[in-house]
């Protein structure tokens, strides 16, 4: 396997800890940069800070399943997706491949076969390496949203930025820590220094409205969604319009 392929950054999403550690360790021994996660929330939070080239996904995950994650990541058009699952039915294979997966492998898998699939996928997609700034050498790595180290500036994947007020900063940092997960309005109120029993939640809606307008004025499409009956969530990747996120009335 050539040196360029070994510079790939790979994320492994597997809820069985022993198996996840085994896969991560084997790929690290093969020379890859590898990060392992038990589910989608942890994956999305990591991608906000550090992009990757290939994601290896189990299907039967807690919360959001592998099918949904694959469809979401496929919307970026820049990451390779390998399904690694115990489910060998034809229907599952077809659904995964139609939903954006590049390869479908059934457990248990021989490491040599997995390495061959990774190498083939990498060559086919002509990946560049991930630099320290998070930008691929050939612009084929999904760049993510980012916050400055002090939390006072928000950057979009193109490097555009907006300054944040203290309340906007506290609001986004709370969502950031739970990226991809709906955060309750009460938790957000607490994060901004309020008492959830006395807080006027119209203030929260006003803050969100102003933040969206500020982002739009700067040319940023803020990946912030309101979840009816819960609160808000921040999405590190694109979400198709058909997904069931609803704005509050």
C-alpha cells in the first residue's frame, strides 16, 4: 500500500467496545490515523474539529443507525463510507449502497480484506492527506465548522467567520459539546447563566433569530435546527431537506 494511502485519516463507528478497539488498533498498526467512536454523536463532535477521509460504520448503533449516518455523510460528497456489519441480507446491502456507502462488508472480516477495500476506495477517490489545518491536499476531505480556541469566533467550512457575543458563545458552546444531539431549552438556559424555572424562553428564540441573521449577513448558512418540543441542535454536516427537523411555530 503506497505512502499516500497510509496518510488517510479514518473514523470507526462501532458500539461494541472490544471490537472497536480491535479495529482501531489494527488500522493504527497498518499506519493509518484512526479515531474510534461508539455512536453518531461522538463522531459528529469529532468531525466538527477534525475531518477525516474514510468512515467505517456499523449499522446497529444506539440512537442514529448506520444507514442514517451514511446518508448524512454522503451528502458531503467527499468522504468514503465503508459499512462493516453483522447483517448480511441482500436488502441491507442494497439499502446501504443506495444510501451512499461505497463498500459493504460482513463481520467477521479479515483485516487483509479491509485494508484492500480501504486502499481501493482511496485510490478511486484520489484522496489527498489531511493537513494540520484540516484541509485536504486535493480538497477531498470534508471541512467542518470550527470555533476559535477562545470560543469568541465561529468559522464555517470555507473559513468565513463571525464574532460572537457572550450569550451567543455560551449558547453555541453548549450545542457544540453535544453536536448532532438535540439540547433542551432548559439546558441551554442554564448554559447561558439563567434559571430554567424563571427563564423567559422568548429570549432564547430572539438570540437564535439574531444569530441566524448575523450568520446570513456574513454569508454563512448556519447548521442550527430547532427541534419541536425539545430545543435546538447543531449539525456538523449537511442534512437533506427531507429529514424530520421542524422549526417551532
